[in-house]
C-alpha cells in the first residue's frame, strides 16, 4: 500500500478537479439524489443477507459527494439536468477520490 501512495497523492488534485465543474454546470442536488439512490440500492437474497446492486458505491461515497457539493455556493449551482455522461464519471471518480483520501490519511498517521 505504501508503494501506491505517491501515485495516489499525485492523482488527487486531478481527481478533485475532474469533479470541480460538475456542480457548477449541472444540478448538484439532483446529481446527489441520483447517486445516493443508485448507490444505496440493495436486495435481500435467499439466505436473508443483503447484496448491494452497485458494489462500488458505499454510503461514505455519497457523503463525500455531498461534502463536495456543499463547498459550492448555491448561487453557483448549475441548472443543467444530469445525464449518463455526467453520472458515470461521477460514479467512477468518487470512489477513487475516497480511496485517495484514505491513503492520504494513512500516510499522515504513519508519519506521526
């Protein structure tokens, strides 16, 4: 894991930048609602356990997206409706961003 840290740290600004314009061009409240809806869907399988329908999206990813959206002043919120061309990159980028934040935190904890 420590070997991957430099590459993840270097990619962090680019990941963050790739999401930067999205809430300013498209409706961030709707983006968050769609993301949360699909990210939290699950089904109960035969043995009574639940299985996520979107294996890569977890609750903390929704919370991270919400936090990023909250950094954008309401007056700057976009009015364009989100579509697959927006939602797909967001759904791919948020987990990567969350993983990078975890690595950064692990690095800072290991450095003492």
